C-alpha cells in the first residue's frame, strides 16, 4: 500500500475481516495449532504462538477455542496435522503474489490455488519466482496524527529498524520479524497502538492499479483469500480507490 490509498485500504480490509469473522477464526485456529506444534505450547517462549494468540484476542475469539488449538498443536488433544505450503504467481500485468497456506491435503490446495489464478487472469509460478521481490519483516502502521518524534524515539529504542512517514502523515515502523513481539510490547507500553501490526512479506517495489485493471486484480486477490486453505496473500499490487 502506498500514497493516499493506504488508510482507505486498511479500513476496507478491516471491514472485510469483520464480515468474515468465522473464516478468520478458522485460520487463526490453524495458525495457533501449527505454532504450538513447531515451537511448543509456552506462549512466553514461542513468539509465533504469542502473535497468533494476540490476533485471536483482537478477533474476539473465545479463550476456550485458543486453549484447544494449543492443546491440539502440542499433542494433548487429537487433531488434524496441517503443513505449511507457499505458492507464488503473477496477477494482472505481472504483479507479484505470494500465497501462504496451511493444509492437510496438498493436492487439493494446489489445485484450488491454480484454479483461482487461472480463472481471474493470473498465472502460477515456480518456487522462488517472486519471493525474491519481498522481505520478511515486522510491520506497524500508525494513523495520521501520531507524534512523530515520540514514535521514532520509542520505536528505535525498542529495536525497530526503520520509521517512515507517508504522504498522509501516517507512519510505518519496520523491524526484524524475530523482534516483532518485543517491539510491539515496547511501543504499546509507550502509548502507541498500531492500526495494523503484522509480520508480513513486504514488497521491495509496488505496482499501482487503477480502473478496470484494479477491479480485475482485486477479484483475483479476493478469490485467493477466500480459499479455505489460504492463510495470507501478499502482493506488490496497490489497488487505488
């Protein structure tokens, strides 16, 4: 996201998230389960699990659901064994797309992802075909009106790598993904609550879409995001309102 579309995009994404609350819970349960399986059930020593549990709280997921997901991941309860799969491809005009999935059936998942790409004007790529255009990073977005000096001081003191202002007066704070939880806690302790706080694949460059191409690209992204096995979709496309 870039330019004047950033905050409109965030509001649009939040509205879409609220409209798909049940689907969001399902994705979070999968993520919590896998995080607990890979790093253990102790939230204090498992940053990935801690982030997933925080997201679950933000999505108003009942604590019992979270507890059961952790127990399934740690082997205390029986459950489905999900594996992580990443697919890469191209959208309208060659825009780069990364699709991260958690699945119990790779054959089903790849077929669904490939179908979505082909149906809406994109193409599946090979492993590594677009990933080099992105960087794994922690991202915090703050709305216009935040005190720049205080935010910058708090962010850099917390271990953030960079603080950038945008055209609207909002701010983006970036950090190493492994430092995400520590930076988040330090920023909140200093009184800064981000509009968006996520570990993402951030594109090195962006491609802006307007008009009919923007509509087509959004349809492709929506189709991918609506697949049951898809956890996250990252792209260098910027859809202008």
